[in-house]
């Protein structure tokens, strides 16, 4: 007889003996003791698939629609470049200091692709640590030689599809008009993405609050307006105002930020990361200087604005290809509400004002 069968027979015999055992009057039967109930564990909900650059849930059965490369475009933001196109279809838009007192944008498209976006301008070094974690296709009009070489060092993470590299693919279009040529180059992001050596979707760029889970920003202070200065000793500032639709209306230093279709630029989230940067000569043939960010292996403080609330946060970043680490002041990981996020990058000592 094998051991398993012997064990079964022994167990059955023991059960019979228990059932036939006599007890003294008044003694409790062993069978009368109520078993201790085992608590039912609370099931952990399965993570819902979301768009990696917005945190918005993907419709069931539509997951394959997200399986494609993200496309980042460098967009001019001086007043002469307005009105711009496509920004309200971007998942994330980075606003970077540029020159002595103006800004340039890096808009990233993944969940939506507008017909075209722009006007397209040149790269800045800070684009490397911003885009490397996404493995993005990058549309631009090149840059100074040393900046192009710098970007090339990260070709494993950034596919630099500048204007002349993909000429003839209909990825870019020069729109006629009276403006300078530098403000007339536009890009078809979906077409540009098809030229990329990358095909996979980006990883989630932020820690997104899952459906049914609130971001910690709901516990923040009530704030309806913010002013974010750029430049060195200037009042050149971007502004956001919380509106009745639960969005933030964006303004440029000269007025409302309005696109070519007449729509105001809006965002669900405004993430402000104060960063250390120095003025450095970028173009060898010019004495002009540009801000160069110290973002790799960097850290700093900032704020998240969402839902009419403001929350102070810390940020840190390691190598270029690593994601930002965003935390509360006590070190708890920050959860961002789903939606389009504008990331403002003023200098470390910028006097950001809230109202």
C-alpha cells in the first residue's frame, strides 16, 4: 500500500472514532465548537491599461491602438511664431527657457495626432533628458553642431528625425506666407512617426492615479491662478487660470495663448519644476547665450496644479534615460491625475506666484 493511500485511510478511521466517542454529561462535544471564520481578503484590483503619457484609461479591446512610437516636436514659442498648431492634441508639453528671456516648447504626441503641428524649430540640450525615457521620434530643424552630436550620443533613446534627414517623406511642410522661414515649417506627426526606427509605445512617463484612486493633490491648497517667470531678472512669464470646465487656460507674456483654430490652449495638469541652469554660448558663430539645464543627476522642488488645487513636491532625476521621481515632501510617490500635462521649467530661484 502506498503512503498516500495509507494516509487517507488513517484519516477516515480517525473521523469515525471521533464520531463514536462518548462524552460525560455536561461536557461540550468537540464538534460543537464554532470554527473561527477566515476573513475574506480584499481583492486587489487589476491595473487598468492607460495611455502612457496621459494616464487616461484605454477602452477595453483597444489596447493595440496605443502600440506605437511617441512623436516629440520642437515648437517655436516667440510671439512672431504664433498662432501655433496642434498643441491641444499633445499628451505632454514641456516649456523650456530659451535665449535671455523667451521660451521654446517640446510637445509630445501619442494618444492623438493632429494633422500638423508647429512651427518647428531647433533642439536644445535639455530635450535629451526630457525625451530619452520615452524612446521618442523627434521632429526638429536641427541645432548647433555640438548639440546635434550630443543628441546623437543618445540615439538608443531618441530617434532624431530632423527636417533634412527625412526630406521627401512628406513629414514636414513649409507653409507660405509673409512670416520668416523659421516660422513656416510645420510637421505631420503621424507621418513622421512612420519614419522612425522605434515602433514601441513609451513607458508611463508619470505615476498616474488609477481609476477610483485620487491623486494627493485633492488635499492641496485652493489656487486658481499661477504666474511662472522665465529669463534672468525679467518678468517674462507664463500664466494659467483655472476655469469652470476644470481646465487651466494658458497665457503667454503678451496675452491669451490661442491656437490657429481659435481655441485656447488648456491643460488638466500644470507641473512646475524649478531647475538649475546656466547661460551658455550655444552657437559658435554668435555671442548670444542660451540657458543650459542641469537636469541629469539633478533634483529640485516644484508644484503640481490640478483641479483648482496646488501641491508642493520634490523632483529628482538620474541618468538621461531615467524617469523623473516625483514625491511629496514626506517622500511619498506623487500620483498625477490623468490628462494632458504642461510641464513648466523655470529656473531654480524663479519667483512663482499663486493666487
